[in-house]
C-alpha cells in the first residue's frame, strides 16, 4: 500500500489501488479537471474502466491527502473554472505513476510468448 507523506516511509512494493493508478496515469498527460479525468480514464482504458463520480472524487481526495496530486484550480481565470477543480501530479505523484507504469510494462513483458495467451503485444 502506498502510504501518505504523513507516514514515515512510502512503500512502493505493492501496486496502487486500480482507481488511484488510473488517475495518476491520466495525470501523466498533464493537469486536468475531475470530469476531464473521468473521460480520459475511460479513453485510456478503451472503455474498460468507467469511473463514477463517487469513486473519482473519493480517490482524488485520497491522492490529495497523500500528496501525490495537488489542486491547481486557483491558477485558472476562466468562468468555467468556478465549478471545475483542476489537479496535477506532485513530484512524488509523478514518481509513483512512473513506478506503476513500469510495473505494468513488466507484467505485460512476462506474459509475452506464453502459449495460449496470444503472445503478441498489443
């Protein structure tokens, strides 16, 4: 489990929960607002992950509390941003996202060539 910065150490031996992983990977593309992140997760997962508002905002709050993301709403002047909350990765959040991406790549690589699983990378 990833521990928050209020804890002494951060354990990266275990994978992130799926919703957290998808949001951090989506934020690797850059800053975005909640609804935009929901759509991006759907797009990046080719429709296999559909995050509802409860999961989205609960997960965003946990990532904020863990200092893996930060809110950047105040940096937006447009009228629409009065209703939208914007987020971006912190340095630690980007590091963790890249660890997760490496973990996923390693998993895919271990299954390449396994008989009966198609063998070819996507």
